[in-house]
């Protein structure tokens, strides 16, 4: 009996470790951009980390997801039209969106699902959202609103929807960007249309459970987020007019705060730290809200100004203790900001644009691991650094791949990595790379 109990305990521990090693959705297992794996390198060896494999890939801003020894990633193969980036206009191109499943150990393609998908969006490189893996299923949302549920082993479609057709809406100017969120048996999506900015589906069949909220001109780009506060689970939906807290079971609005970013670019995910919530975007739009402990409610503590806050857009800030670390979309630097007051503590361009250049939307994706951070720069560099209220301390840097996209006249790579099995998985518009980060 004792031996049996020991065996069961060991099996449970191994199963828990396997789950912890995965990166099954955008920002990781709990969508907080924290990588909990241990035994990770402190500094890169000379010449950088060992590259385990490189596999050709087509265009896209989506990051990879890793689960069960497999890597899931989406891309777009353009067949005709001009794919040039122009923030003021929509492209008109033809091509195919693809969902690829690769073996994590060597990059071998296990299956592929593809479909025709003409693009009429700005920055038409490819899909924006990271696949979500849950219960043996893969959920993907394409740039033109194709919502898919595929069998994770075979790639067989289990159900599909085109959100534009079903909800009589248009693609946002920069495409569908809100990473789908799986919570239990529910799938939450940012959609658009009358009373359907947020839609909740039964994830096994695609049946709608509820829809809520309206916004003009579209739904924005901010992924849905679940938080626990005020004794309730709350679903946060930020569209171009307001930040909203909903009952995730029914879509009922708990509370709403007016927050209207420039160009309708509600993009960066609100970040929770205890009783506080930070939300920010372009146009000096930022706020810290204090969450009520007894009921679903919130009040603004401070709002952004030319001298307060950091205005994050296409990357999500990190909050560590009483300090916010985020990329300012208007200047392009990484900043440390006091959570309680908005006071700026320091700033640097080193992990974003790679030096001292002021660039719009300078980007470094920020992932915590232990007492330090991995930052993946738009220059294609992976950086290990310690971030404290006092300073930015870079300890190591390695170039993993080249920036193959373009923004505001400079080359960029704007894809969030996945971290799993002591490796980093990152892609650009030409390849996906797996590098070992094992100590």
C-alpha cells in the first residue's frame, strides 16, 4: 500500500512538472508572463545559447504556444498583392492562413491546417494571436476573424466560425488581435458588432453562451483577462471607449471606467498587482485603479500625464512589488514607474531599440524568471536583466534571429516568445527558432 502511494505521489509530481513546463497560451500557463521553470542559465555562453533547430515559417505577429511536446504557431502565406506596411491604410492582398504543429524536440512538422484568407487590414504580415491549447484542442483566431477549434493531435477541425460574418462586423483596422482566452469550459473572444464586443463560447462546440458590450468604431485589440477581486472572478474587457469588468458567467457589467486611447488602440492587457490594476495605451492614456475588496468595483488612483506613467501598447508591462516596468509606445524606451504614484524612476533604450534611439513603439517583451527577467527585443536579441526600482542591470544578451518586419522605417520583430522545457521558442516572418536555456 505504501509503495502504491509513493508511486501515485511521484506520478502526480511528474504530471505537475509537465504542466508547469508548458507555455500553452499567450503569456504562459496563467497569462501573467511569469516563467516558473528552474535550472535556467544565468548568463549566455560565448556565442549565445545553443540553437536546437530552425524551421522556415511565413509571416505573422503571433507567438508560438507549447504544450505536450508540441509547438503550435500560425502564419500567412501571401500569394498576391502589396504587403507593405502603412499605418494609415488597409492592404488588399490574397493568401492563406496556416496553423502548424511542430515537434518541440526537433521542429519536425506533424500537421498543418490552412485556409484561404484575403486580407484587408493594415500591417498585413499575418495572424496576430497566439494559439490557446486546452483539453486536447487548439484554438486560433486569424487576422480576419476566423475562429478555429482543431484537434491538437491531428489538426482536424472540430468547429469553425468567421466572426465577421456571424456578428455582422468588420475587421479592426489592424486586424483581430485579442488573444482568445480559455477558462474552464468557456472561450472568451473580442469580436465587435452590436452588443458583441465580448463573446463567450462553449469551447467544445462553439455554441455562444452570451455576448455583451458595444463600441465604436470597432472592438479594439486588448485580449480578455480574468482577475479575482472583490470576492468575485471578473472578466476585463477594454475597448476604445472604456475598461469594463464583466461577470464571466453571464456577461453582466460589474463596473466601467472611461479610458479612450488615441486611434482606438486599446491594446496592452491590464495588469493586476494585489488591489491595484494598471492599464495604458498611446495618447498619454494610463491609469491605476484600486479594486474594491468587498465587491466588484474600482476607483481611479491616478491617471497618466506627460510626466507620469508609462504608455504601453503592443507589449504588456510587468508589475513587481510597487514598480511597473513597461515599454513606452510614444518614446520607445523601457521605464520603471511607481505603481502608487506614477512617478518615473528610470528609463533606458537598451532592451528595446538597442541603444539610445527614440523610436515609436520600441518593444521588448518582458518575462519574469525567478529574480530576473528575460526580455526579447524588437532587434531579435534575447536579454537577461535584473529590473529594480533603482536601475536596469543587463547581465547577458544574445542575438537569436533577425528583425524581418518593418515599422516606421526600421526593421523589427514583434512576436512574443514561448518559454518551455528549458528552451525559448521565437519566430519572425521567415523562421521559428528553438534555443536551449538550460543551465
